[in-house]
C-alpha cells in the first residue's frame, strides 16, 4: 500500500475504533470527511473499499467472541456507507450536469437546425467544419459538398480579399463589424449575405471561427427600388427647381420691366412708392433663387458636396439666424447618389433643428476613414430622449425614418446621440470608393 493510502487507512481505522467505542455521530462525521478527502485526492470507491477491508480484517482478528465480531461487522457497514456518501453525492451531481448538458446541446442543435440564417464554423486554415441545414435551402448546395473544403470558392472573387483579411482578424482574437459578402449558389448566381464572425475558442485557445450569415437579397432589392425612387424624386425636384429659377425668374424680370415703364409716366412721389415695390420684388427673386438652389443646387454637381453644404448652411443661417459651421472636408468625390443622399440628409437635419431644437449653433463635420465617409451634425438645442423617439411609430416630427431610408439606399448607417437638455448629434457613415476625382473636380 502506498503512503497516501496508508495514511487514509490509519484515519479510517481511528474512525472505526471511535465508532465501536461509542462516539457515534462524531465518528460518522470523521468517516464522511474521510470520503470527501479521498474524493478530493482523485481516488475512487475501490480505494475506499480496499482500505475498509484491510481495517475490518484487523478489527475482526482482535474480536474475542462471535457476538463481538457480528457487532463489528454491523457497525463497520454503517461507517462504510457514511464514507461513501460524498461519492454518491458527486455521482448525482455528475448525472445532473450530464443531463443538463445533453438538454442544452439538444436545445442548441434544435436552434441551429431550425435557424433561418446560415450558422457555420471554419477551422484556422479556412476550411468549413460545419453548416446548418438552411445553407442547403438558400444556396442549393448539399452541406456534404463543402464540409472539409476551403470556403474561398464560395465567395465572389471581388469579395475574397476582404473575406481573407477578416478571417485573419477573427483568428487574431478580434470581432469585426458586420460585413457583406456575395456567396455563390449552386446555380452559379451570387447571393448577397450579411455576416458576423467571432473567434471559436477551446481551453482558452482560438481553434476557428463561428459565424452567422443572413441572406439579404430582399433587402438589396428594396434598396435598389428605393434608390430608383430617390433618383426619380431628384429628377422631379430638379424640374421644380428649374421652374423656380428660370420661369419664375423670367416672370419677375418682366414685372420689373413693366414697373420701370409705368414709373416713367408717374409723378416723382408716386414713382418712389413703386421703387419700394421693386425692392420687395428683388428680395422675392433672391429668396426664389436660394430656394431653387437648395432644392437642387447645381453647385453639388459642378463642385461637389462640401461647397454645396456650405451654400446650404449659408442660406439656412440667413433665414433662421442659426450659427452654422462646416468643418472638415469629404475628401475625394464620392458617387453621385451618395453625394445627393448626404446633401438631403444634412438638409433634413437642419430643418429638424430649425423646427424642434431651439438651438443657436450647429456644427457639421466631415471626416474620411478609409472606405467610410463620416458626417456629424451636432446642435446645442434642447435634445430629446432617443429611445422614446425611436419607439414611436415612424419617429414623427424628426424625419429620422426618411434619413434612414436614404442611408439604406446607399448602404449607410445612422447613429443618434442625444440627452434632453444637452443637444443632439447625428452621426452618419456611408461607404465610399477608394479612388475617384478630387473633391473640387466637376462631374461631367
């Protein structure tokens, strides 16, 4: 017997002797603690049984009578049962944990198998380890056709460099923002997908990637339809702006000429009264010109977003008294739909500030961050409860739904930060092309 078992055997012998001597509960408690110690040392029931057998034989050999031997056997049995209680309790706990684990695994499997999104895992070398059944429904591929194979042939060639980079980001232990990739279906068509990916760990070590992919075909179609609607709306706005600037301007010019002819035939004091009317007409003409430019500024097409925003800010400031500052520059020209969307969003935001914020200052700030253009619109007004406003159907009165819809059409995002009494800030991010013409280059 090794020293560890010998030490436990001595403790068991003392507990049995105390129990035989009438120490009752105290001896039973010693046996229970002995069982816990044995369990903690990683020993098993057979080890306890071996110790008990050795100690019992020694006690029986010293028994003077058969009656005393019977008593020793009976009491040794009770002590042995008490020493096994920790093992029984541990066994029950293990059974409960295993049952809970099996139930949890079943719930997880049911969740994965019935999910409407593709749930997948990748190994650290980019091979597909698992796919849930919805992968077959969405792509037409059988899962067995891809398990154990590289994921790269499933990704659109233009998206593959980004996918590879993001895989390395996740394997480095970071969680990238939601990203989009096009996935090849069995028919050869590409399905737009929205992906999230996180590191998969085991024993504190990253062993792969756990990801979720959502088919966003319907969203892309809706965005395309919305983009077409916005373009048609912009054309109509352009027509109205042209009518205001040219047709109304021509009418006002004709009125000026007519008044000048009438003034020549009137006495000087009456002619001066007509000068006042002509002054009012001049102001109306100036207002119409500003309104037509704000509806569809030619400066947006000719010079770009920054000059157009400055022109817009100047016009709003003149009409409302707001102090509006434009900081930063958008950098190189972005696609025309994106420029138009940002112009309309800033226009809507300034309208909101004028109507609701009771502000005296507004700061519009542009910043370029790689493939993203960020625009912040901050005021020092009364602010509002963001959650309460977003909970209201349609966010009436603040135009946030219209802003979000314009951003959806160009793949942008909107964040709103505000506290009642502390002003509000809209933070807009839109994807932009890496290249392009300079910011002051006109569009042809």
